[in-house]
């Protein structure tokens, strides 16, 4: 037995117990929730950016000022 492996790791491996079991579906719930929150952040950011555009830039992307104003006023949770 070398000085780096004195058997301690083997003993720890034997006596350790696995962590608590995670309920089935929790990962799915977490993924959906995280995805929703990230979508809200992106939606809020893009609406703030849209509100900053001047009429020339809006014309370049083919969006009317009234449409841009209406979209930028929507709350982040509305699609």
C-alpha cells in the first residue's frame, strides 16, 4: 500500500450512503420552471430593447411604431 492510498478512501466508500432520493418528475418540473423564468427574462430584455429603437430602425426591421409600443408595454409573462 503506498502513502497516497492508506485504505481510508476504501473505508469511506463502504460506509457512505447515497443522498435522499429525488421524486420522479422533480427534474422535469425544475427544467420547465427554469425554462419559463429564462423565457421571461429574455422577453423582458427584448421588449426593453424594442422600446429603445428609433423610427428609422423600426422601419428597417418592418415594425410600426404603434406595434413596437404595444409590444414593449406588455408584461413579461404575456406572450
